[in-house]
C-alpha cells in the first residue's frame, strides 16, 4: 500500500489544509491501493501564491529557453526511468489494462521530444525588417501562472501535454489532478523534484470538482488548460470569459470512422481494436461511430462482432487482458444505461449487453458491446458514452458518409479505411474534425491535436501547442 500524506506545493511536500486522507481503491476488486492527501481551496491559495512568486520574481521565466529545455529534458529522462512503476500504478488506479499504460510510456517520450524540438526552433525573439519601416522585434513571452486541470482516464499524457509546453515557455504550473489518480500524480512530484525545477514552479494537487472551480476562478491564475467533458469545459470557459483569462479546452468526442467500399476488413478490424477500444474506450478520441457502406454492411458487422467477442475482459494487471473495468460505479452505470437506451431506441444488439460480465461482479465491469442498424440521430450515435460501446451506421455513398460523419456536435478524431490513400485523403479533407487517421496511421506529435465544434478550443502538441502558452509582444525600434 502507498501513502502520500502530503501535497506537492511549489516543489515542497506540504501537509494539506484539510483533515484525513482519501482511500484510493481498485476498480477491479475494490481493494485498498493507498491513501492520499487531497487539496482544498486553502491549498490552492498556497500553490498559486508560490507559482505567482516564482513567475513574478523567480529565475524560471528569466532563464534562457535553452536552459529551460535542459531541465525539461532531464525531467523527461527521469520520468522514463520510472515508466514501468507509474504504468502499473495508473493501471491499478483507473482500471486501464497494463498493455495500454505500458504502451503509452514511449508515446509520452515522443510527445516530449516533439515539444523539445519545437522549443529549440521556436522564434522566441525575432527581428523583422519590412521594407521602408523601422526595425521591429517580435517577442514570445510566457503567459504566466497556468492552471492545468486534467481527467482520470489518461493522467500522465493529459498532464504532460500541458505542463511540458507551459514549462518550456517559462510559465509556472499548478496541476489539479482527479482524486482517482492521486497516487500516480503525486509520484510525478518526486520526478519533478529530482529534475531540479526551481522553487514554486510546479505544484500537484489532487482535488474534487469544487476545488477545481476555485482554481479556475483564482485571480492569481493567468491561463487555464483543461481536458475533460464538454459540460465542464463550458463552465470553465464562462468563468475564464468573465475574467478575460486565456483558456484552452480539450473536450469530448464521438469520432466517426468511415470504411470505404474497397477497404481491407482484416486491416480495419485490427486497427479498430485499438482506435475504438484502447483504454477501455474511456478515451475522448475513440472511434465509436463506424460508418459502413450498405454494399458491405453485413461483412463489416460480422467482422466487428468477431473482434468484440474476442476481447479478454478482466484484471487490468493481467497481460492477457485487453479491456479492464470502468473507473467508478457511476461510470459503469452510465455505460450500461446507454446500452439500455440503444436497445430502447431500436438498434440491433449484435453482442454484449447491459449486464455485468459473469464472474466480474466485484468490479466496475461492462460487456464490450456492438450495435448495428443504428441511425445517426439515435442518442447512442450522438452522445459520448465513454465506454466500450460501438455503433455501426450504414451509408449510401461517400457524400452520404461524409454528411453522417459531420452530423455531430463533436469533432475531435476520425478515421478513413481504404486501399487508396489518396482517396482517403480526399475524404479526410472533408471531415469536420481536428484529426483524421487513414488506415490507423500512427499519430505524429509534431502536429497539432485538438477539436472542432464542441470538442474544444486550442491545440496541443508540437510548435502549435507551445504557442498556447506564450504572449506575443511587438517592439518597434
């Protein structure tokens, strides 16, 4: 059992203002994993005060970009050395299967490396020499104190995709973590300490939603970077708007994957195994709307039925497990209720269902579920379920497929499946979404990530993600 009885405030381990420790329990079998301190508004005040002092008077924003890059690179190396330990802990906390949390560790390295490349080549200060004008300098300066607020489903990637660019820019950061991830995120504080960040630059506080809102509204915060639900994002944006704070939001999704008539269904099944079901489908960019041509509709449904029925569901620590439990009882109930809604709406239940899998009643498990004969107007096709539920929607021709894909309040991810990549590119260009993967092409972390419509504001990754944490100043000489 692990105990963190202190919070990580400004680089120091500090006793929390509130009494008692939160019990962190496994979603697999409810056993006690550890105890962790939880933040209160009083702790937020301390963290923001430390971040404000470090930004206004400390060395971090005044160091050269190269010096900051050196510290961030050291942090990345040290985090990688503890990747196996943190992967196991995240898996135990939130039910993500160990294959996924282990698989994600190298991706964290690649994302950090992309940010470091961007920082190395970034125009921190550039001189303009327009014809007939005086010389002008354009500076890119850190925004200030950043409040990074993240969900429970993929804690390290959600945290570091915000913290690393903010730190590279010279900002100071208060990370608000979900209580479910208290142990793994406080472990990350040990890595920040070992990397040698100056006092006040980084704080990590697990806390509830009310404390999160207090952080968002705190007058000492200059920028809010949030990943989570669209409803919460709207609330954060409204608070930020009142105070004219900078804000970036990575929100929900209901990504469509368009299977063209020439697609290789073996490749489709293998690709959707990960694109649709990775991280128990508790994944904002999961491909959960599968659009299939009527000419091959039955083939697609049969292939996906075989895929879904082949998953091993169970203990996330078992290397053979592909799908683990949902994070909490309320999330389990939410997903099972959506399955009942799909049945009531008239969709055809191909496999799965609302019952808890036999033998796994002690955890928050859901049967991987596949629906066919789905109309895109149904709730199971329009609303984010955030669980292993896939819907297959028929389309008439490619124009119809694009229309259905775009008929969504969300626009985060998406896919196209075809043996003709150029044709796939044509379809991808017409999709109203922040990212499209053709034939499950791997993500490139130098490129921006984010959403259209209700999927958010702003972008993460690479040079574009770094720009989210700077202000632009023009000095005429």
